C-alpha cells in the first residue's frame, strides 16, 4: 500500500514547494491517520495553512481536500485490519458518540446513493435478475447480510434462488452448474474476500452472467461482473455501514415486482401457502 500512496502523491514527477514537501512527507508517513483527519486538524498537525493543503490537492489533480481524502480513505480501507480500525477510531475520538456517528454516516451514504444511482444501474440489475432461470447469490464475511437480504426477498417473489454466505464446496458446485440462462450475484466490499472474487472469476471464465455489487471502479470485483453496481460504502470502527446497499436492494426488489407483477403475484401466493402449511408465523390465539 506504500506504493499506492506513493503513486497518489505523484511519485518523483511532481515539484513541490518547501511547505508542500513538509505536507507530502507527513502524508506519506501518516496516510492512515490523514484518511480521517479534517483539513483543520491536518493543517495544525503539519504547521501549514489550509490553503497550502488545498493547493497540494489541486496540484495532484483533485478539486479540493475532500476528494483527495476520499481516495486516501479508499487505499486505507483496503489494508486496515479490524484491530487497526478500532485503534484509529479511538485515536480520532470517533467513538465518543458512536451511535450519532454511525447514524450520520448512514445518512450521508443514503444521500450519496440517492444522488448518484442511475436509472441505467437499476435497469441493468433488474434485467439480469428477471431473465435468469436460476439465481445464485453470494456474499461472504461482512457482505453476508446483503446476500441473505436479497436472497430472501427474491425467494418470496417465487424466484429460484440459492444463497451462500461462506466459501464451501456446495457454493462452488452451484456456480459450476449454472448456465448462460442463469445469473450469479456477488457482493464484495473492502477488504474484498478472495473466495468471493475467485467464485466470480470462475463464473466469468465459464460465460455465466454475473451481477456485482461493490464500492467503486477500483474494486477487484468490477473486473468480473457485468453489470456492476457501485454503492456508497464507508467503514466504521469495527463493522461496515450497510444502510445504502440495503436500501438499494430494497428498491431493486420493488423494481422486480413492478417489472413482473403477474409472476410476483403467483410467487407471493405460493409463499403464503407455504407459510400457512407449516404454520411459520405467530398468530394471536394460536
């Protein structure tokens, strides 16, 4: 990751002023810390002006400090272990009001989702699902709740869905048995589980349709999924913020309902018969 931050700071090609040199040196040695510092905190720490920081960001090709910091955060989220994330959060006092901070991050990500998700993103994702005979949904580690949520939602609509939340022989076999008439849906967010990426890579090599959900174009999942939907992601101290991905999936399921209303009605009727037959839900007096 040192190489990544070295590239971000311009390698040996940029010519910096003396104050910018001080700032660049600090960034290189402390980029994990800088990823979560405000511009005021960084200026105070390096004893340079906020204007110097903005000028450096501009010199590196960014329109300001926020856009530069987002790229640094991207680098950091791919390398920090959970204990390191916790220590950094404690150092930055991010856990002084953990509930309020968590809710603010979720709200920020939901706003970003609303602003940046496109009609094309939605239509391509819906098309990949509705034209599939069988759907395999896979999400490992922190993405497992997303896989479960989408799998359950599509199952209620009467779709043929199998969901996997950990690497296993059955998961590999399920993907191996898919054809060009099916689809593999994969979730991967930093730090990107290798087993999930390998599953998507194998599906790609076999010509199996692949729908991916990840955090951006730099994600390794983006190479193996088409279409690939990019969803706002932000790390918290120990767990990840999943509000935006869950919200998108909720809307995606609703779009599938709209696209195939008659098939959905039949699926829901079958689901209710299943629930009643096995007496799965609580009823007053039962």
